C-alpha cells in the first residue's frame, strides 16, 4: 500500500508558472492548483509577498508536471535564469535557451 501512495503522490499534477508583474519584473512559482494560486496572487491574499505590491499580474507561462521533484527542481532552475532566458522560454524560443547565460546583455 505504501508504494501505491508514493505513486499517487508522484502522479499528482503540479505547475511551474511565470507571472509578469506591474513593475515589469517576473515571478516564478509552483503550485498544485494553478487557478486557485493565480487568484491568490491577483487578490493579494498573502500580504507582504513579492506579488502583493506588484499587481496587476499576468500569467505569461506555465508547464505541467506529474513528478513533484522535477517540478521543484525546474522552478528553482528558472528562478536563477536571466530575464532574457525567461523571456525566451515564455516566447517558446527554446533553441535560444542554452546560449542565454545569467549575465547582462547589451540590447
């Protein structure tokens, strides 16, 4: 029975998402209920959180996972990315991702 519980936990859908804030910054997060989490962000439910003072927000990107461990590692990875790399992901420019290191680029 323990194996069944572990498998069920791994199969639960998780989402990694990127929000664009009113100050033009990006927020990356993880949740098991995207609709509910977006509502929490948009209403400023958690006072003092990064997004509560940067509303309105728009959902720019999300991806589904059935393995929570992979979702967590992906969220951590994206949080370290440069703005340009996040924007390439948002725009579906996947071929650009390997070449966009976390450094400043001249526009």
